[in-house]
C-alpha cells in the first residue's frame, strides 16, 4: 500500500470510529452528489500488482453501494433530474450515477444490478473508444509493465520483477508522463507496449462497447448517454480549437448514431490540470446542459450557476466497504480536501 493510500485508509477509519462524519453531514453533504464509476466486473485474483485497481469495483459492491446510498437518505435520480433539483432548489437529497469511458462491462455487469435496483444512470462515451481509434494508455502501460522485468524509459532502467517493483515502476512512469505533452506520452507508452508484445487493438476490443452496444444502451429506459470527447484528451493541454473539436465532434457523432440529443459531457481525466474555466465555457457554448469533472465534492445550491463545472464523488475500488461509503456520503472528506470551500471550481 502506498503512503497516500495508507493515509486515506486511516482517514476513513478515523471518521468512522469517531462518528465525526455523522455530526458534520447536515452541513457538508449539500443537496446531493454525482457518483463516478468506471469498471464493474467480477473480482480478479489478487497479484499484488493492480495499479488501476481504483477504477474497478465488483457487481456485488455496486449493489451494496446503491443500498447504502438509499439508506443514507439519497434518492437515486437521473442526471437530468439532478440538474432540475439543483436549478429549482426542490426535491429530496439525490444521487446521480455516472459511468465513464464506455466499457462493455457497464452493459454486461452493471446493468443487471441497476435494473434490479431500478436505478437511473448516465454513461459517458468517448467515441474514439467505441471506434477503436483512441488509446487507453493507462491500461496499455499497466499491461506492458506486467510483462516486462525491466522498463527502459529515457536513460532510466527501472526494475519490474516483483509485484512491488512493478507497482513502483507504474507510479513513477505514470506521473512522469502525466507531466509531459500528450503526444510524447502516447509515443512512450506505445513503444513500451510494442516492446512488451501488448496487442493494443485486442485490449480495446475486449474492453469497450461498440456502436451496436451503445445504441442498445441508449434505448434503455434507465440510461442516459453522454459525451466524453473523441480521443480522451486532457483538453486543457490543447488549443481552444482542438478542445472544442473534441467536445463538439463527440456530441455530433453520438447524436447522429443514436438519434437523440446528447446534452451531458464528462471532461477526460477531469482534474484541475485537465479541465478548467476555458473548458467549462466551451461546454456552455456547445449546448451541454451539464458537464462533470473529477474534482471531488458534493453538490450545493451554488452549483446551479456552475452546471458545466460539477464535482463528483468517485467510488474507489480500493475501499469497497459500507463504512467508507458512509464517510464519503457525509461530504466531510471533501470539506477537508477543498479547504472548507463548498465550491472547488469556478
């Protein structure tokens, strides 16, 4: 476990043991929240090396999550209904469910749980993932390091023999590349994947929905389909014209294929280095009714004036417990994370 994860675990335990999150929830949980999910699939054998494990939960934990959300007093609503309640300042506390990227397991593993619980949800699809033209570089990197015993990057030779060494290598390379221009990032990961014999096309084929799957999902009464760019670029790192094209073209492609209006957007990566005031303004300009970040936080009345800069609460695969969920749903961790601010994005 990394130092960061150890601190987070201690924080969850401290909140839950003290009950401070219960005492603070009336002030900190706001009008509601938007939950973020990525993969929902059966648990895989523990190997000690799962650098993207935060992005996946089991179907059983999704079921538990929905139960805990309701028991904590939140009504599960569609994203459109969440927006209405924010704008009109009416209705009970709410939770909206969102699934990023367009993974096939949203259809095969998550949907049966959502149907059983009668839970509305939104899936944000990157059209390049649907068409297999975009790169899921973070998973390519994971698989490359899994296969290699030494990772050569630049002048560095990084050992990757044991699960601990592989985890350390992933963290080092991931954060190094996150600070580099995106074309360089993609080239570096592509070279590593080639050296390790990773079939990137097969990796995408096994993970993402195709157009027929997305069309089928769009017709489901519980589902809303949103846009997530074309190639999953970190939009703030590109010119305004390039960012606008990523957002507009994903919206146009989805609308043309699905025959419906697509007015919801999720910024790729979505942290402050990947989406900011310029992107929020572009989303408004392009006609998105809502756009979501990955900045952590609950929804407050002030967010009614910031509908293209909405925070979300990530359901993290490293902490699959009812106790961790209860702490998150109180809003207390985000009050601390955001320095006592209710609004963390302009």
